[in-house]
């Protein structure tokens, strides 16, 4: 079974044309048996000065008809408490060295601990749904690799707990 997971961070400028061309248009056409698409409002909190535009993002997704695709769930990340709960568990299985290698934290000029642990929350988002494929742009490939590494590390101790997700590289993306 092909299970997709992807998310869009609801910033003041999203969704925009880059989101549509890079990710959202593909959300409509990717083959799958099941799909989970999140409005990643917890991820938006990593930038305290930015106000999450959750309602605006939800309206845009509904206008695109993403929710009408068979076996597709569109939801607000913060409404599913298991995302944050699983992030804590995965953080306990993730070394600081693994997170230190994430280039996006360095590229954004460091900042707060939330931004530093963002990739672990992203791994929790993905692993929570037994995701088989994660459609993202090249900018997020390193984070998907981290999710795979964390899942494999966890599965060595507790076999068959997590599905190891595959990267599904999209032409460009500003999602997740």
C-alpha cells in the first residue's frame, strides 16, 4: 500500500505560486492508496515573529480540491497531539550529531531550540502515519533521510515499529 504524507507550513505568504507549482499541484496527482496532508502549524512556531495563517492555508487547500481525492485526509497538525508526543520519543533516540548535520538550521542562521529540533518533529509527522512515500523538494531530502535514520535506529531496538519512508522527489517544493 502506498501511503503519502506531506505538509505545508502556514506562513503569511503561503500558499503561494511556488507552493502550488512545487507541491500542491502534485498532491492532486500523485498515485496512492492513502494520503495525509497536514497544515503544519507547529512548524510555523519556529519563527516567533511569523503569525501562522492556518485558516488562509486551509481555505486554499480546500479550494484546490485536495480533500476530494479518494482516501485523502487534510488536517491541522496541532489538533493531533500525537505529533508532539512522538517528537519527544524520537528526540530521545536522536543524537545531537544527527541534528547538527541538518543544513537548513545553519542556513536559517540558527535561532531557537524549536528550529533546531524541527527535523525531529518532521520525522514524527511522517512516521506517525506509517508513511511509505514523502513527496518533497530537494531542500527537504536531508530531513527525510533523518526520518529514515531515526526509524531504523528505533526499529533495531523495537522491530517493525515504524515504516521506513521513501523520498519522493518533486520538481521543486516550498512545502514542509
